[in-house]
């Protein structure tokens, strides 16, 4: 008889786990409380196809290669040279085509190792100077979803800064049709392997093991009753804009002053907006106690400074606020190994973007899901051996 496994949650982690488990010959049942799959990997319907946040994939990571080997991210594209020419930086209150020299000099020190036990801000100031330190913090704001990356582990921030500015830059890849298109392919692939996917059905009691709980930590905490299932996260104001196109529109603006980001997603993928229109997605990190309205106002100011005349060109708009749903960040003295462990004991395993697995943003979900499947399969083998 085929051995069975249950997965709770139909986002990126849950679908990855379903595919990985089905590939190993397990009988998979996945439950998703919403009627649509994807979690934070959902996108809005046409004509303006906006992801739930500023999502990209990184082709230099093993999770991307795993997805690509199964045809789950194709078609996708990388920024073309002409598009990169429209990359801008906001620094010192000005928008310019080049980053500050202090930032480039700091990022050239790729062999420098940062300590995990010290905050990034003081370490970077001593090593590279205050201008470079602040610019690096602004650069990685969108990657950490934290308004003050200087208070995080120096090793955590420095690793992400080097990843974002690696020599083979840009490693980002844009999934055509938005991330919902990728989710649809993942679900179809899982079903093709024999997985059973049930939507619109909430799991209120823990099913018999093995079970992989692939939800946000707050939902996992409710299901598992584990008060210790917590980890720091971040807050961000989000703004999606469908605009009538303007030849002056930038491609990307990295706000080194406030940790914001402006991106015209319809440039590498024109299918995301109607002809003659543009889809922009903007993000700005919010302070721990900053009111949502204040963060949203600052985000509009960023749009004013970077997207010419956007207020007079708006055809479609969506405002959102990301709070405690943006992945894990590591404080000084901690690494990803200190986050909530994947193996919860008694045949229960955890997957998602805030658990003990390496990676950048959504990569944590894929890595933890595949690890959870390996651990679950090992537990099944042990149980089978004991029964035999």
C-alpha cells in the first residue's frame, strides 16, 4: 500500500511539499482553507496582473533550479539591457542612474565575513563608513521587509546585500502571467503526480501523521497549540498602480534613503497590463510602531519622486499593508537554524518562510517544504521498519 501524507496549506510551501511527496510515491492530500491556491503567491485577475507584493525569483538559487527543472516557472524572463538602463537609485533625496560610490566600494569586498552576533549597523559603519552602511540598509530593505536592517544580524544583512549585487547580477527572473500562473502550473503538476488537492476546506484539528503544516506561523500556532511558534518579521506599505504608459517611466527605482522599491513589472512582461499601459508595484518599509496611514503617505511621496505624473494617469489602483507576513529576519546572535524547527515531533512537520531553513525570502518556503518531505519520509520508513 502507498504510504499517506497530509499537507495543510496550499501556498508556495504546501504545493512544493505536495509535488516533492508525490514524486516520492506518497499518497498526498493537501487542504487549503481558501477557494484559491497560492497564499501570498496569488495575483490579481487581468487586465492588471499584480502579485501580492513585489515578488521575483532568483535564478542563482537551487529552489529556482528545482522549479525550472519541472517546467513550473516557464515562461519567465530576465531584465534586458535596455530595461536595465532604466534602473534608478534614490539617494540623498535625489533620483540618479548610478548608486553612491561608497556603496559600490563596500559591495566589492565580497570576501569579507560579517559576524552573526553583532548588529549590522555598527559593524558596517566601522567596516565601510556611515554612508555605505545606510545605503546597504536601504538596498536590502525590500529583501528583509524591515525598516531598520541595521539592528539585524550583520551576517544576515550582509549575505543578502551580496546576493542582491552579485557579479552575475541581475539574477532576478519574472514569471510571465504573474505568480498565480506559476501556482496553477504547480497545482496541475501535483495533481498529475496523483496528489489530491482540496480547496475551501479549513483544517481545525491536526490530522493523523505524518502531516506537514505549511501555513503562516500564526495559523500553525493555532493548529498546533504551540506558543513558541514565533519569529520576528516585518511591516511594509504596498501600492499597485495601473497607469497609462509614459515614455519617461523608469523600470526599477531602489530607494536607498528609506528602503523602498518601485518596479514596472509590465516592462519585462507586457502581458501584465493592457497595451499602452503600465503596471507598477511599489513597496516601502514601515517602522515597528508607524501608523499604516503614515507609511502609505510616505509611499505615495516615493511615487511622486520617481514615477512622473502618476496621479493623473491612474486607471487601476490597489493599496495594501503587509504585517507579520513577510518572512523571517534574524536578530543578532541568531541564524536561520534558530527559527522554529521543521520537525515538531510525533509525525508533524512545519514548512513556510519563517522556519528553520536557509534561503532568500520565498526560497525558505521551498527549502523547508522539501526538507519536511524528506523528514516525513524518513519517519515513515522508521515506522514501517518497527512494524516489520
